């Protein structure tokens, strides 16, 4: 059952990725998003959703949990968690298990059928407004320092060129930053560091590793390793598809 209202709202544009499911509400949700004049990118599987994420500046993701394999959804959410994109979940019933699995992600709403159009609209508007505000704040950063980090070494703040970084490893409460010449240890979580570097060409390839995409020389598919020069780092199963989606495969 889908509860609707007349469209009497001020239209706000935003890019929404909708990962469709097989529940009865899918067609209604698509119709609602189109009526509200959102730019809607439809995906009927996770691979297609990853491809659309790579090629478009998505503001919001709506996931219909009408999939038979919840593990696919859980792995997808876990792989994109570091992007910090707002998520709206649509559930045909009270799927408590999947909620417990994904509640650490940036969930804006977890809506259970019957889905209320006004609730969906208000949550989507809130998510999109905050996404646009964050984009504007990013635009105020100093463009002359966008390609650098300053890392505290003893009593000095040492400048490090981001493009010199090949990979980053998480060890407890610390992250180790590797360049071709040095290794830096900083007391910062992997999640926070990735939020800083995700738009600088870094991608999470393992629960404990980030890799600079333009430093990757080879990917050992069978051995599940990423090769950067003479360094090999593990490639996690749940991160493999996102990495492959970034590549120009022939």
C-alpha cells in the first residue's frame, strides 16, 4: 500500500540514485520522484548502482529492500559508507536484521510500508539541502592548498603533497601514510581520513587500506591484491567491485 498526497511543494532539484527492489512500492516511488522533478538514476542491481555512482555526482541514495539477497545490500552500503552519502531505506516489512547491519551508515530514514509520500519528500528535501550546503562549504576551501596536507611531525607542521601518497594503512587509532620517500603516523581514524581524501583520488580497497588510484600499477584478481610499485596491499572482497567500477576495462 502506498499513501499519496497532491504535489503542492516547491520543486527542488537534486540527483537521486534509486536502487530498485521487487516490492510493490517500487513503481510508486519512481513515479513520486519523477513528479517531484528530481533527476533520478535507476539501478536494478548493485553493479549498475556502482557504475552510476562513478559517473554521476549523486546527492542521495534510496535503497528498496525488496531484494531477495540482503547480503548484497549490506555489502554495498558498507562499501560506500566512507562516501558519507545520505541514505533512505524503503522496506516492505519490518526488516530489523538489515537495519541492525547498516545503522552505522549515514541513514536519513528507514521507512516501512505503507510509505507515506509526504514523509519521503520531507526526508529527501532535508538530505538534499544538507548535501548542497556541504558542497558550498567545500567551495570555500583554499584552492592553493587543495593538493597538500600538513602533518604534525614533532613541533613542525610538515607539508605533504597528496599526489606523493601511494597508500594509507589503518592500525588501531592511527593511520600510516606512505609516500615514495617517507612514512607518517597520525592519530586519526580511517573513516575521518577517508572523508578528507575521497575526492582526491583515493579509494578504500580493504577495511584497513586506502589506495591512490593513479599509483596502482596492477591488480591481482585471483590473489586479491593491489600492486603499487613494489608494494602489495590486500584487496577486500567487498571493495573489489567498487574498485573495478573505477577502471577503464578493455
